[in-house]
């Protein structure tokens, strides 16, 4: 085998390994889930906004003693989802560059992330909870059906905002679900 052939084979092998590694990050599932936003308000804290996706009725899940108990009980039953879709959709495309379906979908629908976020907010039912410790939790709950990108919380493609707690410090969070193609958005019961 000539030197140039060896280099070509090496490059092809390297590309296949990279492709395999990228596809490992691109787990997609289809499901119907409750999308819940917790907006935590207190005189002592800046607003904290945390989001999640799950099947359980949120009112049966939350422990309402204090902010810590709310966050930990929430993520025992719900998957973490980032507050901002737009940045995470861009990151997903970087991680899943070989998935031509996703790439073409997002190229054709440049403002999809913003549109979906607005529709989810508009369809939400709102509830207010006063914690025993004095803080107020504003809940927004929407039922959504679609395809979700599933990733480990340590995935560097997941970006969080400054309004969120550091997800690495919440042991209940193991997986992150990111809404991708959402087909149905309606008020949760």
C-alpha cells in the first residue's frame, strides 16, 4: 500500500469513528409530555427559571417546603430541558451534523425555535404556589407531543442560561430532553 493510500484509509477510518461518536449524541425519542416552567420568585434571590419535561401531574410531584425541595422533587420526576431552545437547536446541529433530516429541517425553519417557544407559552395554564419558606413559584404547564433530543447532562452541547441553577449541582438531573419537532401543543389538564 502506498503512503498516500495509507493516509486516505486513515482519514476515512477517522471520519467513520467521528461519525459514530456524533450519532451517539443524537438520541431522538417521540412522546407526549408535560412541559413545565418553574419561575421562582423571592425577595432574597434573582428570579430563577427552571424547565422540565415529564408525564406525572406536576402538582402531585412538588414538595413545597422551600426552593431546594421544589427543585429536587421536580427533577426526580421530570427531565431537565433548557429554558432557551434556540441556542440548543444550534448546538444540536453541531453535534448531529450527519443527520441530514435535522439539518434540512432547521435550515428550512430558521425561526422554528422562537415560534415553538411562543406557542408553548401561549398554550400554558398558570398556577401559583406559595412555599412554606415564603418564596413564590409561578408554574406554566403545557402538554406537548413531538420528537425530543435526549442527552446526558454532561453533554457540552447543552447550554443553560444565567437564570438557571447549575444543572451539574442537581443530582436528580441525569438526562436532558430538548423539544425538536413539536406537533401538538395544548393546555395540560
